[in-house]
């Protein structure tokens, strides 16, 4: 019953994963694959979608992305559209196979035979007769050489030679992922071989070769995805990432696109990001929250990426948000606050949906989550009602909230204005000095800067803040002094010794004069230096002129 009625946003995808897992295990017979259509028809799955996502279960292509993007949890057969829970035994078998490939001994006899092969036909014969495991244990430079050697059809395309050549081609491309895994190849190497396999006998109509090429490319895609998950895209160029984005399954394309945030603002980055057009937001919403968060982070890092993919990513997040954990929701909002592009209808929809989800879970939010949500949504005029509601929750918790966190929350709530009762309760609480004494000098200065325009006449607050800032004036950094000047340069707020505080934090006239004198002295020194350089050039010219005249007189005498 608990699984049938999950709280919106409370446990996120962990709840959905459990719902789907329970359905698959219940529908499976003798650990067989369960058709996706049966999962869609499961009562608990339908209930979850209706209560949490407010829609019927996804169509099949979206389920494909859901299962493929979680390879650690599911075995998915795209051919039969069936799925089953990945067992610990199966995971152990996979791990054992990977270990075996990585630790395979060097096939010295095969390597020597390949080197001795004098013709492409000889090479084809050697490879065709070799064991698959031995070919996969060859160094990747040997695999690369074989792909080059076997890339052309034999001169006599008939009989045994052609059959051996085709056998060799199939074996080499099948062995490529294993050779790369044995070496521990980087993403850039994986994508270089991906390109080679893609072009290897690209015009061939041989069914065996075409089938193996597809299988190898899929395996290389998964290898690339593993590298991106564990190490990021590193120094892999946008050309290679573009190749992955244009050919890989959608869940891997999303991982590659998330790496574009570190690639700058160039046209090549934007061209790569344009591959987002391959996929609809409905497909992306089935990705794990961590993948969508990485796409949002890419938008925050690169304006070129944000301008291209943010509408699609925003729409996908809006649809998935009710099923996310509040930790993921708060992380998404905090990330989007750093994006440097104009607001859009997709972002407006996302903020509205986030406010709905956060409202349903306000009492359970941690301090950090509350700060991230309030700070971000306080900048969205349409979310003012939510911020006001959140302010009430802040009042309930303010005695236990750490002072720096309460400062950030006050900064977000300040947009509500002095007419908001909850904000005024927080201001009154600051005025008691119970929490303010826990702030550093710079933090208290920032609090003053935030509240001065909102409550300039709050006598208790400024009676507390002004003297304390004056007492701590020596601890103020330049940023803190700037906050003090911004808060108190006007007529209000007022408090005793306000002029002393401003005098202690404003740059002094004498210091400014000294600075001008120093700058003037530097200018005069530069002028003197230029003058000396000019005189030296003039002296050199006069000297060269005298030398020329002397040489001329000497020649005439001779």
C-alpha cells in the first residue's frame, strides 16, 4: 500500500524504481524477461504514474531509455522489448568476464604471425584462424593496424580468400572493445576506434559484418558511457563528442552532452549541442535525476550550451520533477540560478512545478535544501506565494537554523517586503542579537545591506547591528566594508555612531590623495623613463651620423 501511494517528491526515483522492480518481479516467470507492455499494465505502476506524474504510463520508447540508462539495475533486451532485474549472479559473471579480458596474457604467437604475414591474404588467414580471446588480447596499435590492413577487399574477391577475409574482419571488429578495455583506454581512444569501426567497410552488404559492426558500436557506446560516468569527458574534443551525440542511444548522448559545459563557448560546442534535436523532452524525462542534473550543470557552465539545450532539458525536468527527491530538486534549482540566459516559458514552467513539489514537502526539507529552494525561487515573481509560505516554515525553524543559513534565507525572503508577517518575525528575531552574535563581521554587514532597504526604520535591528559592526570594524574585509557603505550611506537606517562606522569603513580622503600621489608619481616616473629613452635614441642617432661622416672623410683622403 505504501508503494502504491508515494508522497510526491519525498523519495524520488528510489520510489519509482522500487515500484517498477516489484512489478517486474511479480510478472516474471522463472526469471524470464518481462515484456514492457505488461509492466505498463501493472496496477501499481499505473497508480504511481497517475498519483505522482499525473499521466498514464510512458510509451515504449521512453521505457527503453529508462531501462538502458540504469545498466547496473536492469537487463534489457531491445529486440524483444523485455526486461528483468539484474541479479547479483549476473553482475558477478559480467565482472568476471571483464577481469578475464583485462588480465588476458599477451598472445605472442599470434602477434608474431601477424607481423610475419606478407600479404593481406596471409593476414586474413592468420586472423581468421585465431581464437577470439587472443585477438582481443592484442595491443590496440595491432588492432588498429589490422583494421587498416583488412579495410580493403582482397584482389581476388572469390572463393576461400573472400571467406577468410570476411571471417577476419568480423573477428577484428568484435575484438576491438576487449582490446580497448584491456588497455584501459581513455574516452578519446574509444571514440577514435568508434570512428574507425563506423567507416570500416561502410558500404558492405555482408550481413555478418553489418550485424557485428552494430554490436561493436553499441559496446563501444557503453564503454564511452562508463568512462564519462567515472572520469568525465576529459580532453576529448567536440568532434568526437559530436560523433557520440549523433549516433549513440539517447541516454549516452545525454551523458556526452553534459560534458560540453567544460568545452567553452565556440561554434563547435553549439553545433554539438544541437544534436539535442534528436530527442524529445518526453524521452529525456526517463533519465536518472543525476543525468539531468549534469545537463543543467553544463548549461550553467556554458552559455552556448544553455542557449541550445536548456528549453528541452527544462521541459524534461518539469515532467520528472514530482518523482525526484527534494535533495535533487534543490540541487537543480540552485544550479539553474547560475544559468546566464534569458528566462523562457520552459524555465517558468519548471519553477512553477518546483514550487508545487517543494510546497508539499516544506516541513521535511533540510536547512541546505530550504536555502537552495528559497534563494532560487525568490528571484521568480510567479513564485512569490511559495516564498511567503516557505517564510512561515523558516519562522518555525529559525531558532535551530545556523546563523549563516538563516542569513541566506533572509536574503531570499527580503523580496517579500516589510508587509510580510513571517519576514518581520525573522527580522525581529535578528534584532534580539541571539542569532546575530553568531555572524562574522562581514556576514552582519551583508545582513544589514539586505535589510536596510526593506526595514530602514526598524529601531531594534539597527540598534543591535550598528554598534556591533562598529565594534568589529577591524574585522571587516573590503567586501564587508562595501556592504556597510551600501547599507548606511543614505539617510536611513539611523543609529548612534553611524557616522563613526561610515568613517571607519569608507576610504579616507587622505588615503585617496596618497593613492593619487602614488599614481601621479608612477606617471611622472613613466614620463621620465620615456624621456631618458628618447635621449638615448637621439644620442645613438647622432653617434651613427658622426661615424658616417668620419668614414666618408677617410675614404676621400684615401
